[in-house]
């Protein structure tokens, strides 16, 4: 009887491990298939995991939700998973130091080279999808040009508008990077039209809080260029 229960227990444990990140909407990758598969898509969302990793098991159902949401939205993003233990060549190539590690891997370069960016936020479904949406559209901070754009931006309860002389330069790049990595519910926008948001100088940040039961609240702050 003890032997039987030991066998049953082993089967159940193996089944739980085998099921990590197994989903019809999640592509399983290996050392042999990773590069070719990723180059088939402009954008790829990949999780590196290990079957024994407790945090990986916690992420697994959320990863399935992410994959289903993107599949339902007919997104062009491939959602994939690769066992870092079984595929150490890929783990070393992408410098995997902790598990799970989520990466956004793009193949849009002219030379076909794959480029990767780490997800450093909280591994929750909505946060991951928000990050993906910013990366997929390439506009984490859409530009405001007209009064209509500004009006539309106020549909967000809280937003940050970066005012710049040009959509380029050190300050603008830093602003876009902050917009991309932001984990909160802020919506980010950028503009070169000072009059549109009522500021006298650039770069400036405009914090806007919009609630139906209170007047529009706007706080303006100078935006210092980062020093490295």
C-alpha cells in the first residue's frame, strides 16, 4: 500500500510539474527552436522558468491569462515559455539570473538581430498586459497636438504630460523610459505645444488629476534632465 501511494504521489507531483506553463496559447521553446521561432515574429513575450520554482508555478495561471487575452485581441505578440534548466544555452545567452524572468524579445532590426528587454514589474496579469501594450504600440507616451487630443487625455483619472521643445534628446528619452516602465495606473503623454497645457518653459511635467465630482487639478513641475 505504501508503495502504491508513493507511486501515485510521484505521478501527481510529476503531473503538477509537467503542467507548468502548458497552455495551447503558450508556445513551448527549446534551445533548438528559440531563435528561429522568435525571428518569425516582430514581438515575443517569453518567460524563462524551472519546474521546481515556486514563483514560476504562481505565475503560470497568470501567464495563461496573458496569453489568452493577447490571443483574443488578435495581437501579433508570441507568448512563449522556456525551461531554463533544460535549455541552459538559451538561459546563458539571455543572461538569466533569477526565475521566473520575463523578457520582451523583438526581431524588428534590419539585420534580423534579436533584442531583449526585461520586465521588472509585479508579475500580475493586468500589469504585464499594460507593459506589452506600451511596447507593442511603440508609444508609451502618445503625443498631444490639438485641443481634442488634450480633451481625450483627460478621460484618464490621472495622467502625466511631458512638455518638450522637441520629441528627442536626453530629457525626452528619460521621460519615455519612465512612461514605459511605469507600473501604476498613470497614463503618460507628451507634447511640444506649450500653450496647449499652459506652461512657459520646457521640459516641464504636468500632473493632471481628473475626477467627475471635482474640478480639474493640474500641478506643473520643471523636469530636470537626468545626470549619469
